[in-house]
C-alpha cells in the first residue's frame, strides 16, 4: 500500500469532523469571533505486499501531520475558513524506488517525503440558500495540485430538509519517477468531483442524510515507480487506464436515544469502471460522561469489504502481453476492520475552549495493519 498524497488529509479531516458534538451538545460559542484549531495526527502502518517492489516487501510507513484551521464570521455574514498543514512521511517501501536493477542505491531522498498544503473557503447565506467556494494547493517532491470548487444548499420545510450540491476540480502535475528512481518527465491528471445530498430532520432526535458522489478522473493514473513482476520474472512499471469514473452512495444517520446516548453511523456503497465494488459500514455510539460539562466518549467501529479489479494480480501472474496490470493491493479483493476510541470535551480556559482525541487500529486480511492517533485543541479569540 502506498499513501496517495490526497489521502494523507483523511486523519485530520476525520478529526475535524469529529469536533461537532452530537446534536444539541454544540458549544454556545460556536460561530462567534475567530476560532482556531490545532490538529495533529500520527499514522503508522506495516505489511509485506508493497507495490513499489512488485507486491513483495515491506509496506512500513509513518506519517506525522500537523494542521492549523481558522474560522471567522464577518459582520456581513460571510463564514470564512482556512487551513495550513504538512505531512512528513517516512516509508521503507518508497525508499526502494531508488534501487537500480543491480541493487545499487542511487539516493534515499524518497524515504522521507514532505508535503505542504493549504485551503481557503468562504460561504454566505442568502435567504434559504447558501453559496460558497473553495481553493486549495498541495505540493510534494513529485506532485503538485491546485483545486477549486463551489457548493450550494437550499433549506426547505422550515429547515427540516436541505438539498446540497458541491462541485470540485483538481488539476495535478505528476513527476514520473520510474522503477529505477529516474525522472522520465511530467504528466497531468484532472479530477472532477460532484456531490449531491439531501438531509432530513425526522424528529428532534433523528437526522438522516443521503449523498451521491461521482468522481471522474483522466490523465496519468498509474504510479510509474510501482512495479509488477511478470511471469517471466521481469520487473516492469505498473500500467493502468488513463480514465476512471467512481460512484458512491452513502446513507448517514444521527439518532439520540437519550440526552446522553447518541448514535452516529453510515453505510456506503462504492462502484467504479475498473470493476471495483465495495461496501462500508461505520458506527460511532457517543456516551456522555457524568458531570456538569458535556464530555463525550465514543467507540469507533468500521467494516469494509471490497471486490477488486481484474487489473490487480499477484507477483508472476501477468504475461508480457497483458494490457493493464498492477500489484497495488488497494485495488484487490479484501476485507478490513477498523476499531478505536474517541474523546471530546469543552474546556473552561480563557482561550482554549475544546479538546478532542481519537485512536484507531486498522487490520486488513492481506496482512496490512495500521495505527492512527489524532488530537486537537480549539481556541476562541
């Protein structure tokens, strides 16, 4: 497994989303003045099926990701937000890009990979409609990305129903490192993401959301430094189509059984034209701890099952004449489970207003395991 630069955002995005206390337990200060959040995530994985070395070899990887988030509401009603962060990734498998076919180490620059990213977003309500837009930037040693998009929502039936639409575009430039660590040039990749959603307040205790996501990609979608071992023993670059369309349908629900017991969960079905289908179910039951402050603890459980692409194969199974092939097990058939624990609480400090932390363990039936620890502090100015 190789961490895609954009997926490195997931640990802190998940943590940011977790700042929302269940239903009515939101802080009274939310949306007032300037809010600053500092988030940090540590990710550690290991396995023995690295696609960088043809599906054999260490997948050991560590990532540290600090992020600053700033939110501000202007007097004219604009909600503005920005983020600035970095990923520091240490990867044993990626270091093997720099070995030539005779085993001579060319360099070790890729073993430690640094990425920086920034986003800016703004939105404003106009009657029962809200309009917004966003811009983003990301850069690392072999990858540069610019993004932009807009979002729109419409409140109906006294805000019991909300329709939403979001459209985002990513323009990426990729430096093509081959399996010997040599740069062969650059290529482009374009991604367009469309999201349609409907949320409904069934009762003061229950809120449901249905979301349809469609993503269209074109350009260089292979990772040229990832190897495939053919049945002749020859090692060649991974080769994948230059277009991909992905579709996902997600059902989410938040339900308060009591003021101190709230269930948050979702079910998601995924399908793409590389013949991958997947089903995901995640549950987070939140329990309020005794005391005057609204402190919450919540177990985390996620189950995922995927039917893989025919483009994936084990080492030495593809023939030289095969059109497309990869050893990346992210495109294979597998089952996985993730479980963990989260905690969040408001604080009574003059500046520090909230704290949150969560730890999860991930296990995939092909041997890949991962641990993720995230925490964050919130400040009101």
